[in-house]
């Protein structure tokens, strides 16, 4: 009896006449829509104007896409500027390749600049807390774009939920294997679990409510925690630092930095309560 592996789509796009709708782009768009919708509901619940979320998205979303692409190209230059490579491919975002760290960094920076120069109903930290669960949902949806492109999978696996990869998409040294860890699925589930946790519990946990911005910090912490073990499964080419993939080091920073501020913020709160 053959196990029911997850197949990779035979096409990474949907052809509508002369137009091609790439699934990678479609999943990103769906993720953005979900993030905006969830963010508007949460922002309104704390007294904010939901229209501000839409206005800001006009600037933050393109900045996030650009930042994600820049991070990917900088950390994988050999794919675009190596021998026999075409630098123009660096602009072909629909083929995959958006680094989440670059997307978060530049997207958040653009949001902050826009927010700072406008009169808003809430502080920027409160806005960041409101959108955090929606960002996790967006990432959960966006990861399915990697599935559609048959990319960024993990080590060989025979688990029933392993993904079946076409031979042309398998990296050197793995052409004799057909099925691999579905890292896109692992990350999608991880993000959804913590998105639901934040949606249901963030208003009821004192350590998240001790200071505005803590929910966003916890979002970075949770995502980074999951990204470390997911990254350790991946077999795509990556730059190594002391034998570890670059994204593992970035994930470690994504754990330690938010953790430091979360602990510090709660210590200040406890100290103020006892004084």
C-alpha cells in the first residue's frame, strides 16, 4: 500500500489566457489580506481606527516584499551573481525567495516611519501588538507558496505527510530520494498555533500586557523558536557561519533579543508595583 505523500503541483501558476497567476504570489496576497483583516479587528478592539491599518499597509506591504527580497539576494548571492547565473533573476519574486527577516525588518521600519509622521489613534507599540497575530497567519499562508514552487523542503523523509519533490527540484546529492520533510507545512502549523494562542490569550496574560509592544516581541520570539528546528531540517543551499546556517543564527537573535526585553519589561512592572 503506497503512503499518501503530499504531491508538489505540476504547475506553479494558473494560466488565464496570456496571463499567468503564480501561486506563490497568490498565497502572499491571501496572507496580506488575512493580516490586514485580523489587524483591523484587533486594532478596533483597543480603540484604534481600523482604517489606519489599511492606510499603513499601502506602505508597509511593498516595503516588506522589497526587504524580504533584498535579504534573500544578499544571503544567497550565488543564485543570481554566480557563474552562469542571470542577475535579472533577482527581480523575479514569483519564482520564490523572500527572506522573512528582511520582510519584517523593512516592513516594520516603513510602518514606523509612516506612523510617526501621522496623527494616530494609538501608539505605535499598540499598533504592533494588534497586528502580531495577523502576521503569523500571513506567514502560515505564505509558506504554501514554497510548496507550490517545490522549494525549501527538508531532509529525505518517508512520513505520510512528506512532500513528493520532482527530480528537477531536488538538490545535488538527493536525486535518488523522492519524498522530503514538508518544512512549509511544519512552519505553517507552528505559525497558526501561536497565532491562535495570541488571539485567544494575549489579553489574559499579565506578562504580555505589562507593556505595549510585548505581544509583538512575543510573536518574534515564538516564530524564531520554531524557525530554528525547521531551519535545521532544510537542505537547500545556505551560507554557513561556524557550521550553522545563517538563518539559525538570525533565529537565535530573534529569541534572545525579544526575551531580554520581555523579561526587562516585566521586571520594571513588578518593581513599579512593589514600590
